[in-house]
C-alpha cells in the first residue's frame, strides 16, 4: 500500500471512529499481545542524527513496524523524500524521521526493524520523544518547567513539538498505545549534556519510574535499555559510559547497548554516523531480546497496520464469582492457598501489587510462585485477602492448621467464615521463605453447609501453601467415670470385660481421675460400657466401673 493511500485510509478511519486526540476507546476489548510497543526517549542521538538514504529508509513501509506520531508535521517539512504527513496521536508506518520533522535516522528506526525480524508474528510500535541537547531534567515531571524556563531558545523551540512537556507527551501516547498493544520496554540515549554521575543516574531512573507509574505498568516486566555514548575517534563523552553502565543497579530489567567500535559522523564529537546509528539500533534489539517475554499468542489476530484498534482481542466475559474448580472446597480437608475463588480483583481477592510476582498458575494479580516444593501464595502484604467457597460436611469443632514460611516470625494471617473471625491468628515461625512448617490456628466451631472463607493478611511477609481443617472427634469417649476407690494418689489401669488392658492413669481422687480419663487417647474411643479399674501392684481386681456417655 502506498503512503498516500495509507494516509487517506487513516483519515477515513479517524473520521468514522470519531475519536479525539488520546481518547480512550471504551470498547470491550483487550490489547493485542503480539503488538509490542517501546518508548524511545533521550537527546540528539536518539532524536536522529544519522543520514537518511531515502531509497533504503523511506522507499517502502517497513514490515510490521509502526510509530505513534508524537508531533504534527506536513510531508514537505520532513527530512528525506517522504510524502507522508503525520498527526500527533495517530499510528503510521515507522518511516524516518520519527522524532521531529527536520531530524534524521535514529537508532529507534533500526531497533524496531531488527525486533520485527527477530520475532516473526510480532508487530512493533515506537513512541518517539526526544530533544537534542537537553538534560535529563527535561523529562522529569517535577523539573521540566524550571529547566525549559532557563533553556536555550533552540531547545525551547524543539520542545514545542511536545507542548513543552515531553513527560506528559510520553504518558498521553502511552495510554493510547496501551489500548491496542503491550508496552514492553524503553530504549534510552542521553547523557552528553549533563554527565553520568549519581544525580544523573537517579534522575534517569525517576523519569522511567514516573512514566511506569503513570501508565500503571510493572517495572518487573518493563525493560530499560540504555545506549552508550560515542567512544571512538575524537569524541566528547566516551568517559561517561562507566556511569551509564552503573544504571544497572537502579532497574529491575536493565540492558546496555554498547557503542564499542561505532564510528562518529566525522563532523562533530557527539554524534554517530549512519552506520553507527544502524548498528546501535541493532544492539538495542539484542539487549531487549534478553529481557522481554517473547511468547507469541497464536490465537491473537494479526495487527491491522492501518488501524491497530481493529486488531485488539475481544475481552472474555467477566468471570463469574464462585469456587475455583467449580465445586466448593471441603471441610474437613485441605484448602490450597492458590485455589481462591474465581471472579477477579475486589471480589475473589485483593492484592496491593500489580501483576503476579511469581508468574505461576493463574493470571490474576495474586502473587503465586513455586519454591522448593509445591505452588504457594507469597509476597503477602497486610490488608490483602483471598476468598474461598467451602462446604462444611457436619456441625462440630474443627482444628485449624496451615503450612507457612517466613523470615521474621511476624508475618501472619487471620481466617473468617461469613465475615466472623475463627480460630487464632496464624504466624510464621521465621525459619526462612524456603522452610515451610505447619503452624496451629486453634479451633473453630462450624455449622454444616456452604460458607465463604476469607483469608486476610494481618502482618507483612508470610508465604502460604495450604490451610487444613480437621474434625475434632468429640462424639465418642468416656464422658464420666465413677470410681469406687479411696486411694489418695495411685496409678490405675483400666480393663474391659475380657480382661484386656485399655489404658492407665494416675489419680488423686475421683474428679481428677475423670479428667485424666477424658484425655486418654486409648480410652476416648469407648463411649460407654462396664469396665474394671485396678490399682497397679494390687493382686485383685477392683470394683466394677460404669462408663457412661
């Protein structure tokens, strides 16, 4: 499809849809998991300083590679010979220049092309926001105003493409991108202006973290790849690369695109030449591939390259609230922590952190992982809860226990049945997160029938494998025993009518004997009958003992 036809179709699609800039679609659909989106930001080397060769870079639409326009530009304003006009907030084939109309080739151009080549079935999108010569403060939501107020006029003019707020432009475009695809990571190139020391490192991480938070992303999942500065030949800033490498300590998923061996443009000590820009883009790709989940969803539709909103994945119907596995968990029995009810957040569970930290078993935000044993619920924080539909088989008293782990011996949870607390607070023993032990939760009297069990975290950091309920067998046993004995304190044995010894106890008197008999495991199974009790050492049997229920 020609660029001109694409432009016409985009215009028709935009009018038909009736959407405004950055509007949320509101459709019942989920982002296409095979549409991978990356935020590219920084200063001039990211904005694009490599020479464009129109026959190679602009002659045809790059396969499965799109950009979300970050500024408005007419075709005759744009570098090279492209005939493509662009409008901020709309998707287009990723034809350079992507960042500003007068810029040139960026590492982001060949990063995206390399990612597409490396991941068949994936479409890649770029959110391009960069300004030449700026300090990192230009992207800081708390410092950008003061920075631009004192910046050089040419920097202020470049920033106008983003309404003089690069951070907000990234966030607005990111929200729109999330409607149709998945933001997988950032590529970043900056530092020539303001160095690479600890203050700069902290500010770089802050700009990333602020964007991640605003877009409700999880930094455990969203990679950050920084590029080294020019180090070959007559360069300005190669000595700063050691500081850039130290960014690794700030990020959960970090990669470093090396600039070793990449040549400059021969005109100044700051910028890579065309070959260096292309190779640097490919190195960004190599680093990103080490960090992201590359799984392809075979059931997702191909991304519509004209209107990606047409290729979102229809949402599944909301999951009906109810027991996991469709049948209530049985009491007495073991309730696996990860088998909490279906129904989603705020119905079946409440979890403070976004995403499944352990990435096991279920796709909800509940943190489920697999230590050196079975699957468990972990990373538990105070206030989080899980609900289970249970069926109590019979009225009675039940012993509660749980298999748990933790380090500080303070992480704990409480149990509720139909919103009424039962048993004791269950506290981990502090033996470490890899050492699970069974802990008592006291006893609870439960009524037969179907109920809702709620497990609520009372104190941070306890990992939970299961909760178990055991029936206390109090329907049988010796309830009362009448002993016709006068000994002050003696050891006695109990025999049945056939002379078989059933047990023994020491008694100080009848009342004490009764209490001891009640707790004797061998005697509890007898509900009633006639037995004999003999003082140890005696040569004859004592009088009959009547045991009643």
